[in-house]
């Protein structure tokens, strides 16, 4: 495979990589680089070497399809060492993106020129890794400790101008004249001679590393990779280059063979996979969505509208009464203004987005919408009434969607004469923030309607997953399998704080009872204080509705910080007495077995019933919809790590009916 070629321009040799689509560092590229540089170094007529790429980008990174496979071709580090130690100046000419192994290749070049639109970075941390081909050792020698620490731990790429300020780029080239400008730069560098990065002194203050850790303590909680990256930069400041490289290799191997990176790489592929719809003809034509209608300006309707406004798509929002409409529109404006105050965008942008919003009290104003999303109360009667009205008013060909959390989308569709145009768009709260969108495919949903909504979701910055019709779809259906046993555990002797701590230690942003308090304990409550059938009834009867009124499973201060509540615990004790359950010691392991294993089990049932297309889609739902820690790869990936037989044994011990497919796996 010939993916590297050379060209001679007087005394400059130009080495050109051409490995579409992103010039990844596949084995044949490494081989080509080795051969070309060896020849260039041996040729006395060559006084300088330029490395550049054809196609859309510089080397964009490692070939991640080679991960986990037997190594082939020359060792990457050996190739990099040879380039770095070349006895004549080497210049990297960068366009597109120089990421990961791509930037590491640029770092062994003695000089770097880049076009203004280029981006440079080491994103390995986002896959739970570190730049393990000298990136952590060479970067501080080029940009200093502070900038290197920031780059390796955030993984965010930098624009070329910023990279030039930091010394990562020596000169900016013309957007259309990179090849020629790089040759000219190389000719100028002949007099300066080679400049091996490993020999350059490290500047800056090592204290910057601790400061960075302190500032990101919350964000990095539970993650290994940011800390491993920083440990390597710190090592570079005190060890000779070769020893630093050994340190980096050891840290890299720990990450590479650990479960966190495996989980993060799994999620990288899972997210891309989720966009694919099984059984959809390739030539499916998408419908045009130029105008969106939203019904209901409550918690969800407002948040849903914000997504479209931010993407520049006009929204007509309809409410029943003026007061609710004004309140809903007011909340949207307040949210945008708060973001503008934080500097996320300008106040002009706020006005532009608000200008795309048309508030209305009449369904008639939805007639020319291409997509209408219903976000009214969670009641089948109300929803069917709304869809019946939409059917009579909205133009043919429009997509009619429901944001229902649990209800049967087929039944909702039956209220119309066009069930093929009906589907579920289940956003998560807060709908303008949470990235997940469950797209619920009804029995009659047309393939092009489904495909249109899946494509649209990307436009509004969501990660969409296709779900089948069932109670609670993928996410909430599994959530029930966590909440029910969690409630039961309270009656057997665990406290809300104990159960929640097991979940937050696991890496969830909050535990089941913190989440219940946040959502409100009175949701779906029958509102009769004398009727106490569940623990929730008992808490509501005592006026404990959750965060909204400062007391639920926990007591809350004005800043909504929760602390264990003596009153709530007393209510739990009292309710236990009526249920004839004896209080006993509950271990953290039992909490995991009874609240997390049933979720995995339910995931298998969902797959058996065809309500999710693939296991990795379920992982996407939990990571983007509920904050499952990405370093644990979602419940299905985590279930595999735990081991099917261990899970089945525990579920059976606790009397849970095990999914056939899970049993078969065990
Ligand atoms: P909400 O009570 O905050 O808002 C509902 C709004 O709909 C109210 O403002 C009400 O006036 C309006 N409305 C009711 N009937 C109407 C009608 N016929 N015409 C026009 N407007 C009407 O409720 P919400 O939390 O936004 O939930 C809405 C839907 O979203 C429900 O189906 C719910 O299950 C679902 N959902 C909620 C969440 C959540 O966390 N709140 C998350 C996902 C999905």
C-alpha cells in the first residue's frame, strides 16, 4: 500500500502522506514515513525535509481500528525518534487537524507551520488515554508546563493562532499556499539547523498542575485519565527525556489495559452507531423541517423550544391560557439571558433567538408547521384530544411527535388518521441541556419520518436513540427497575443517604432519592393525605414534596443543599412498622445487586423484545439521559464487566426473574 510519497524541490524533500479519509497513522503510513525519512536523511543533496498531507487534513490521529489488534509494521516511536534525530531540519506543514498521534508526529518535527484554520490537540484523554508516543514529554518542552498540562488534561484542540502564541506553531502559512510556504520556511531553516524537541528546556511552574487539578476536581471525579496525563507532564519536569518516556509508557499501558478507557472507547463507537436505523432503505428521502410547533409551554415545552431556536429554526409555541404562555416564554427568555450573562453568547443573539419564537393560544397557528411536538400533561385522554385536533389542522406531510415519558405512542397515533406521521420525541429534563433524545418508533411510523427526526436531532445538538413502544421506553423503563427495589430497601433497613451514596460513589450525579426529591415526590400523587399505601404517600401526606418545598427524603436549605432528615427517617420507620418488615443491616454490595443488576436485566429484556436496536444504544441512553459515568460505559457494558454469571446468581438469590438472554450469556 503506497500511502506516503515524496517530491523533491531543489534541496528540500517533501514527504506527503495520503491515507484517506483522515490520514490516520495506519501501519502502512508508519512504514512509508520510515522509508521516506530514511532516504531523505541518507541523501546528502537533501538539506531539509517537509512533512505534509494530501486531502482534507494533516494526520488526524492514530488508526483506532488498529487498537487491540496485533501490532503490524514499524513501531511508531521508532519512526518518531528517527524523524526527531534527523541531522537536517524537519518542518511539519499542518492543515485541517493535527490530533493525538498526528500532533505527536508534528512534535518530533523541528518546526511547525500551519494554516490559520488548522486545529492542534491531544484528545486522548477523552478516550480515557494519554498521548503515549512522547506527547506528554515533548509538549511541555515546546509550550511549557502550564499550556501542556491544560492541553493533555482537557483534550480540547487549539486553533492555529492560539497555538502560535504558545510556541506550538512557528509560523502561519497562507490558507491556499501551505505547500509552497512550508518549502520556503524549510529553506530558511537550513541555516538554523535541526532542533530536536527532546533537547529543548522545559519552562514554566510545576505548581500549575496542582492548580489545574483543584479547579477540575468535580469534573474529573472518578476519571483516571486526566490525572495520568498530568502525572506524565509532571514527570517530564524532573526526569531526563528517556526516563520520562518510560514513565509515560507505563502510565499509558495502565490506561490502555484498564476498564475506563475500554468503556470510553466503547461509548465513542456507541454514540456513532446509535444514529443508524436498522432496516432503513439507504435512499430514504428526508422531509424538510423549516418550522416547528410546540404544544405546552411548561417545563418541557419551553426547554424543547430552546433547542430549535438556538439552531435557528422558527418555533410556534401554543398554550391553553395567556398566563401559562407568558410564564413559559418568560422562562425561555430568562434562561437565555442567564447564559448571555455568563458570556456563552451575546445579548443580540438572545434577541435573535427570541425573534424566532411565536407565542400563540390557537392550534390554528400550527397549520403550516413541518413538525409539531406535544408536551402537555402526561394523560392519555389529554394527549389523544390534542392529536385529534392536530390531525384536523396541521398540513399533510408534517410529523406529529409526543414528548410522553411513558404512554403508548401507538394509542396516541390512533387518535389521528395519519399514524405513519406520528412518533415519540422523548426529551430529558432540562430539555435544553440534556443531550439524549429517545425517538420512539410506533408500529405505523413511516421510515422517512423516523429518519428525518434522527437527522434533525443532530442539528439541534442531541444524541438520538431509537426506542420501541413500551412503558417508559428504554430509559424510564430501566429506571423503574432501580427505583422499586431502592424503595423496598428503605423498608428493610437502608437509609436514603446510604443508597444514594452507593450510587454517587459509583459515579452517578445523584442517587435514586436525590433524584426523586429533585423531580418532586408529589408527581402522580393522588392528593389524599388520609390514603397511605406507599412510602411516597406517607411523605406527601406529611407535606414532604421534595426540593420544591425544602423537604422530601432529605431536608433542604435555601441553596437546595440536602441533609438527612430526622422526620423523613421517622416516617420511614413508621411505614416499616405497618409493613411487618424487620429492620436489618444492608450492605453496599446488596444495594448494588438489588438496584443496578436489575437494570442490566431489564436491558436484556428490552433487547429481547426488540425495543432497543442494540445493547450499545441502551448505554447511550443512560450516559446521555441519566448521567451514568462514561468511564463505566453504560449499564450493558458494565454488566459485561461485572460478568453475566455473577449478575444472574445475585438476581436469582434476590428472587428477580432473569431475562432468558442474560441467563444464556451466563
Ligand atoms: P408541565 O405541567 O410543566 O407543562 C405542561 C404544559 O402543557 C402546561 O403549561 C399546560 O398548561 C400545557 N397544556 C396542557 N394541556 C394543553 C393543551 N391542551 N393545549 C395546550 N397546552 C396545554 O409538564 P412537563 O413536565 O413539561 O411535561 C410535559 C410532558 O413531557 C409530559 O408528557 C411529561 O411526561 C413529559 N416529560 C416530562 C419530563 C420532566 O422531567 N418534567 C421529562 C420528559 C418528558
